């Protein structure tokens, strides 16, 4: 399932900057104030914000997988991250062969593929390096502090329990995004609408899609129709493996958009209330420290942690806007894909 992460030795680690095309958001991280009521409040306040982050990222990752699958259908190499039972992460390059079977690239085949551009080679080397760094740190944790837990999900490493080394997990995701992006560019798949159009063209080969349309309502919910009937992509059979992979990626995207449509309004309202309430906490630190039994020497640390946490929560409106925008973006791209003329 996943493995754990550790720490000292990475405490001064500088996180790698995200690729400008990488839409993924980082979760809200809060400090312990050691004031029980404050820490309980901050934990509650972070929950809806991080749920918004997760919803936002699920759509971004689904888009990435859809584009990768569209590129694979055109013969492009794909990237896979695996996590074994011991927690070691492996970076694998593979493609569908001429019989639609998954074929892992040999070292020679990999080098030939990466030789097409220096940028692609550098992206692979960076990805390989950060995976090695993570595995090395897992084998010899710098300290006995709790380790973070993670698993592979939607092509990325998902931290399921925060702890040390989660910064190295993030580095893997950041690097692998760029590697995937460059491989998609090789296949000229650069947008969500292009990837969706590839799928619709393929589906038209096995289903009558003459009356197909995609609509998104004012909330962003996506509905795929074929004439007067809603089209259930899951029920389409007799698909080649690369097409089935692309279809599954589209199903995941539409499902994640629907989850967002159902959940985001309430989460936005809840997070806004917490953000507003948090603004009053810094002024309450002296009394809270006294009432909690902490020593006077703990007051500066509690005050600093409180201020940092309030500032982190102030990103709530930005996260809410980004998540809402992501829903609308996905809907627009899918509607546009259905409007593009399709070949046979």
C-alpha cells in the first residue's frame, strides 16, 4: 500500500518548484500551538480546506491521466510509479506493443526514447534521482521520528498520513509530472479537449456516436449524451486495451467533477466560516496560554504558531476559487471536445 517517510536531514530541504503547467495544489500545513483548544480548532479548520485541495487535485490528476492515455493510444511511452510491499518506489517507462500488450521498456529502448531531446532526458534523470533519494531515505531514516505513509494513486504518490519525508514524496510527484508532460508533447497532446476528442473518435469506431453531445450545467456538472439518452461510458464493450485505458480515464474525470459539484459549495461555506473565526485567535493567545497551564516561556512559540496558522488558513478563499475554476475548466474543455469534428 504505501510506506513511510522520515525526517531530520531533510528539515532544511528546499522543495522543488512545480512545473508551470502543474495545476496540483499543496495541502494546508499547520503548526502545533500546544494550546489544546487552538489545536483542535485549527485541525477542524484545515479539514474542509484540505478536502477542497484533494477535490481540486483529483480533477487535475484525472486530466493528466486522460492526456497521457491519449498519447499512449498514439504509440507514446507512459510513466508508472509503483510502491512495493517494502515501500520502495519504482519509476517505470512502458508502452503498448503492436498487440496492445503492456511492454516495459528495456534500458536500451529507454535510452533511445530519451535521446529525442535533452529536455526529456533531463526530466527522466531528475525523476530517477528524486525516486532514488526517497528510497534511500526510507531505507535509512535519519531519525526515529514518525514516518509519513503514502501509496500510488492516479499516477502520483498520495500521502495518506503526514510525517517526515513527505517533502521527498512531493519532489517525486513534481518531477514525474514534467516527465509525463514532455512525453505527451511528443504525441502532440497538450490539452484536455484534444485528449477527449481522441477518445470520442475511437468510441465512434465501435458505437454510433452521430448524435453525441456533451453539456455542462451552471454548476459544472458534465453530462454526456447520445441523442436523448445519457451515455454510460462504462458499458461500452469490445475496446482495445489502449482505448479502454483512455475511456477509464474519462470516466474517472467525469466522476471527480461530479463529486466536486456535489461537495464544493458546502466545503467553501464551511472553510469561509473557519477562516473568519481564525482572525480573532492571535489576540487571545496570552489568556489561552495562561488558561491551558503552559509556562510563560511557551507564549512566544504559541503566538508564532497561531499567527502562522491563521495566515495559512487565509489561503482558503484562493483554494475555493481555484477548485471552482477547475470544475468549470473541465466542463468547458469536454464541451469543446464534443464540438470538434471527428474522423472515422
